[in-house]
C-alpha cells in the first residue's frame, strides 16, 4: 500500500490548495515543501511586494497630504521598518497556511523531492542552491542523502517557477539581482535600472521611485506591460514619465560592467547609451522550477521551454501524475495555480472537474494600478470579432475626485453586433478590485446594456464600469456625448 493517496510536490498557492481540497475529499495527503509553505507568492512575490508597495503608497499619500488640507512636516520613511512589516505579514500568512494544512490532516514533509519512479520520490534535506544568485532558492543539498522515500497512488507536481536569468555579459556581477534578490536590499538604491517593463519590473520601478530612487526601465517591446491592451501600456508609460521614471522602450541591454564604482549598463535601441546604476534589477520573466526533480526517472516530458504539458484536467503524459501552476506554463499567476490545484484534486478524488482559461483576470500593482480580463482590442480583432470600445475616465468619477486619484480610465471591448463584453481593461485606482466585475461579466456573457442597467452604489469606484457601458451604448451621462458627424 502506498504511503499516501496523493502526494503533492511543492507547497505554493497551487500545491497547498490542492492538498487541502484533496484532504477535504477524504484522501490521505502528503505535501513535500523545501521552503516555507506558500511558495513564491507568499514568500517572494505577491504578498511581500504588495506589503512594500502599500508602505510606498502611504508615504506618497502623506507627502501629498496638503492637497487634502492636512499638513505634515519632516515626512520620512524607515526602509528597515518597511521590510520588517513585510516580513511580519509573510510570517503570519505562511504560518497560517501551515496551520490550515495541519487542520485538514495534510502531512507536511520538509525537504526537496526527487522522483525515483512515476509515483515514488526520495526526499532530501534542502540546502541553498548557488544557481539562483538573485535570491534564496533551495534545492537538494549537494552532499545530502535521502531522508526518506515516499510513495503515493497519485502525484501532483506544483514546483512553480523561478526568475529567468539574463543572458548578457555581466549579468552575474554583484549588484545585479532578480526580483527575489530585491527583498535582500537593506537600502533603497540611489540609481536603479530595471530590465523588463512587464508586471514584475514595473511594480519594482514604481516602488523604488516612490522611495526616491532614480529609476530607468529598459523594455524590449514598444511599450510597458506589453501583454496588456495597447492603450494601457501607453498610459502607464506616460504616468511613469510624469513621476520622473525614465522609460526606454524598443531597447535591449547589451551588457553590464563595473566602472567607476557603478554598474554601467549598455543599452541598445533607437538611441544607444550607457547608464550608471547602483543596482540592476532583472525582471524579464520566469522559467519552470524543475531542476533536480528527476522528471526523466518518472518518464515526464517537458516542452521546448521546460514546461510540463497537461490536459484540461491537469494530467501529464504519465498515468497518475498531474501538474499545476507555473510549471505548466498556462498562465503564471497565483490564482490560476490555485484553481488548477482545486481542479486536479477534484479529478483525483473522482469528480468531473475542468478548468476554463478563457476568463483569467490579472493585476499589476503599479501606481496607478492596472488590471485586465478577457481580450484586448487588438486580440479581439485578430480572432475575427467586429468590436466596439467604450471608455470612461476616472477624472469624471465623483469617488475618484473625492479620493484624490483621478488618473486613468476603464476600457471595455465588446462585440459590435450583440454588444457582449469581450474584455475589460483598467488603469487607475483600485483597478485590482474593480476587475472582478469584468471577469463576472465575461463569465456570464453579459452585455453593455446589462452592465449599464445594473444599479451601482454612488459614490464608488465601482460605478465606472456602468459609466463606461453607458458610453459604449452612446448614452453617456457624466461625460460629453461624442460629436455628431
């Protein structure tokens, strides 16, 4: 008899959720985790960055307090205290995950798992790995011997991803860090170059600029956050420029060298240049964390990028082996990993569960925030939709005026014939919270008329979806109607 009905390898937002759901379904569950429960999201990603971004937001609000009739003198920040608060939040949440696993009867096994067969693993003592110079990542200790062997009827691989390393000369120099390594900074760098203007890079750029760094963002594409709707990326670039953040789009880093006590970053593009920095932060994407897992011994194949292919129920090509989260390459988002975990656990427990990737909201916690769900305008046209777009600015929203945050807009992409909502794209205050209505609208195949006819509380940020829908119908109330030709 195997040790467990289900063994989950990796305790991130996909793995621990899968373990809890499977235990609730009556399975005997083991979970192997080499760090603290919670994975990248709780320890090195979603939660700690948002904790620090909140500190930056409060700092900026206090500096701008005179605009609200409040006067505060000698405003300063304590970066050590910012980091301490972040650490406290992370510990509280990771401890909470550990408590939930215990409360649901999941057996937590500390260490690094390595397959010896499709449903058997050896667990090694975890040691810090030298292959992740940007931050603390762990693999099997180089000289470790197996602590124990574990078998299960089914296995879920949930080992997540790690920051991608930059393949340019000088990327290994001290002071060149990944997003993981940013948490190890004990001081705010005076000069920071961020390589990559997608969500991760843009968030760190926004944070350190608020704390006083001179920030330059180098992005290969023609705009920031290039996966977002084009108008969103353009708007963020304009906002960054107003805040003094230098944005170099259509540019690449050709090399990094130590010169005159600084890191000299060579940038190629429309205007080749060299930029001196104290810290260079690489935020160019992530790669699957499958190192030293022994996937070949389990017969598990990966694609050209190293991700594990899965079907709609998260099955790999090996019977009784499933994969969830970033390691599948579907959508590298914590909430997607969690839903995949729930689906895989239910399938293993005998339920007919599936996951739908058509409606996945995403949020970027810059200032202003960005959030989106569904198709961009260009993507909708590319797949054959005739579309109309509806926009409404936060500057015309009462709640935004009173809140003092009027930058940005909501853009709805809808079908031209039936006016069904195909995508919602937001840049502005509380975008990450507002996007839930857009996700629900797409899931329920709502139309602009249905959004417009839904009574929204006033004055709230949430009204902006209704106002945008009215605009799309040609019936705007709080902005001027379009000019008749």
